[in-house]
């Protein structure tokens, strides 16, 4: 089943309004207030739509998140049944500290077509469609992946650029990249936007990899799908409690390595609106009593990939 094309405009409107709602908190060092503003408006707007929505990736589980929690039903309860992955602010620290890359994100797919990911870490790798899909694999060593990537792109190792979160856990990867004179783009947060850098040749990022949030991996995959890019992810379960929660969410094989098609099945829509300007989209601008937003929107069945600007009236 394909999603109604009307949702493209509706979902881009919602992420635009969420971005605009958080904008007054940019640079105020209060990420919770910024997130609260975006969550409130996103939830309210979703509940105005004629659809049967279900949050499969959200702000957390019911006991931790009173709104947009995993499993929450949204919408008017009529029309299409849709699964939603939402992150009202991806990069709350970016917004709180007025740094580049804060975005408001929503991804959608028909019911049961979007992986219900647990709140745990995930090994990830993302690369463009210019690279043969089987050339890179999470089961390969980093060295083999780097060499295969260079061969596939007909580049020297020193001409590659990889992107990953700037975390102590990635020291081995960074040291290996330095050994081969591979350039690294280290990001402090925002691994959805980081993964999407492989879609844009102007970013000059050839590979995104490392350990990041599992839910963010699902959201990134829904966008990469439209760009004919490749993604693999494998959950990391550090406790029996994590494993138990995953099983309850329908994850039968805890050792499974997920390809993009395992994460997003069939049609999908992805919407990301900038809050603070970054590599993906421009941030919100306020002119008089209006917010001007820029959104990257994709719709797989329509072969749609575009950036749109919207004007949101200040209340």
C-alpha cells in the first residue's frame, strides 16, 4: 500500500511548525524547554489529521514520555493506518547552544512497514548508491570496509571522508582512519543528519559508521531509502532488561543484522525541517511575525525528493 501523497504537505507542515515552536529557545541552554515546545506542537498537529497513526519510534516508553511515546495512537482514528517515527528535535544540544544541525524529523510508512526499534544502541553503516551494496558490511573489519569503499569508488584511501559521532567508543575507527590518512568528519550529536550526508555529493562524505541510537537508525533509513542509498544496522543489547523489552516489541532475532529493506518495507515519507542551519537544511528565520522554514521531504512511491520553504505565522 502506498501512502496518500497529500501527507507530503501535511507532514512537512508539522515538522515546520515543530521547528518554529522550538526556535525561540535556540541558544538559551535549555534543551528540555525547546524539546517540550516541539513535542507539544507535533502531537497536537498529528491529532488533527484524518488517519490512524501509531508511534513506533518516539520520545520513549510510556513511563518515560507522557507524549509521543512508543505505542501512542495519534490522529482522528479514521482513514489510513500509518506507523510513525518522530524526533521533534534531533540535536537538542545543537538547539540549546545555537549550534548547526538541529532538525525536527518525522518519518511515516504504512502499518507494520516501519521497524519498531527499541531504545538501545545500534551498530550502523550508511553509504551512497554509487557503492555496490555488498561491498561494505557490518561483519567486515573496518579496514576491509575502507579498502572496499575506495575500490568501489575508484578512489585512494586518503581521498575518502568518513563521518561518525565524536565519542570515545570510536577511537579505534578514528585511529585506523588516521593511519590510512582518511579524512574524518566528527559530529557531536545528530546522527540522523550525519547518516544523510552520504546522500549529498557536496558534503563529500563517503561513509557514515559507528555506534549510535537505534531509533535514529530507523529514522535515517527511511530517508536513505528514497536516495537509493544503503544502510545496515545491528542492535546492541547490554542487559537482560534490554533484551526483554526488544522481544516484547516484536524483535525475534536479537542477533539480526538489518538491511534498509528490513527497516522500511514498501512506501515511506520522510520530513526534516531545519531549526538551526546545518549541512542538511537551513535553520528557521524569523521575519517580523513570521517564521520561514526549510524542509527536506521525500516520498518513495512518488520518487519525490525536494526542499521546500514554508511560512509559519507566529502566535
